C-alpha cells in the first residue's frame, strides 16, 4: 500500500504569516496545465493566471482583448495541475470596472467554473465597491496598483508609475484603501523601489512586486519572460533564468534537419 504524502496547500492566511515572519513570497504566472504542473512541483507559493495570457498566449498587444471565458479556460487548465500553490486569477478588462454587481458576477463565474482560489483586480479607491462586493461572497481578492496594464490607454505608456509626489501619495492612500477593504495581498507594478518599500511597511497585508524593488514581501514575474522564451521583451526588472528561445529554436532546427536527412526516425525508433 503506497502512503500518499499529504501536500500542504498554500492559503491566503499563510501568505500573511509569511509576511509577519519576514519570509518572501515567490509568485509566477501560468496559463496551461503542463507549465503549471512544473511550476507547482518546483514549490512556488502563488500562481497567477494573469491576463498577460492576452499577450503571451494570444499575441495581443495589450491585455484588454482577453475575455472572461478565455480567462476561465486558462484558469481551469492551471487548476487541474495544482497540488500546492495558491491560484489567483485576473478579472479581465471590462468584467468589473464601474459596476460592482457585474464584478461580483464575474468573480463568481471564475471561481465556480475554474475552481480557482482567489481573484485579482487592478485599481484603487475607484473599485472599492467591487472589491467589497466580491469579498462579501467569500471570494478572496488580491489588489494591483502602480502600472495597471488594463489602463494602458489612459497612461499612454508602460513607463514607471508614481514618480511624482502627487501620484505617490495617491498610491499610498489606495494601498490603505485596499487593505481596509479586505484584500489579502497586493501587487505593485513598476514603481520606485523606495515607495514600494514604504507601502509594504505601512500595511499589514503582503505586497508582491514586479519592478518594484526588493523592499516588498515577495516577487512575481511572467514565466515566459523569466525563462527567456520571449526574447524581444527586456525591462530592467526582468532576470532571465534560462534562454529557452535559443535552446528551443536549436531543437526545432535539429528536428527539421533530421527529418529532411531521413535520420529521424532511426531503426530503434520504429515498430
């Protein structure tokens, strides 16, 4: 009889405990079963099914086109692979802004149809009602401030946010609003490291950074970027842990060559 080792699942409560202990939180994106299985098995704390799937998986220029049903498809694929990680799913553009009733409907649909553990919303005080409404249904919410890619047309650029005092002050206030609303954690994207550290110190919920320096409670990267599969994207905050673009291209070229030269399949590779 094989003894099945019980895997301890990561919970929102554990993330808060990690912040309290000073243990950093590691988070990566995943959009499909195969990749999620590898990431989960490696021991990641949080998997984000990001609306970055719009760029990485579908080839759109922005995150705006991806739909709720497409997010659910990606999230379901990821959930089937997971034993341990906490899985957070982005509510896509247009599924929660300006209408808290619609926000709740969207969040419930994601949770019911994908089996995910939490949702993430971009924005501060302007989506407070949506956050509170989703939380009232018992759905955990992660916030997202700084560069919020769903508002790209408002910003007009993907440059660093909150460099000016006015915007920095607003961001600090928004972080407090999100904490008071009941968010269990917060992502800060592309803001000055000093400001991000101040935010992390001023609130009790975990702050996870992407391009927000080391003074926060954890880090998130897009998996395809940190694996070096997307070779045309090189922001300062990105560390490439592999150069998969090169390795994969090499493997594909070798396969083509082997097929053309009749080297593949060989004697031992056929029935």
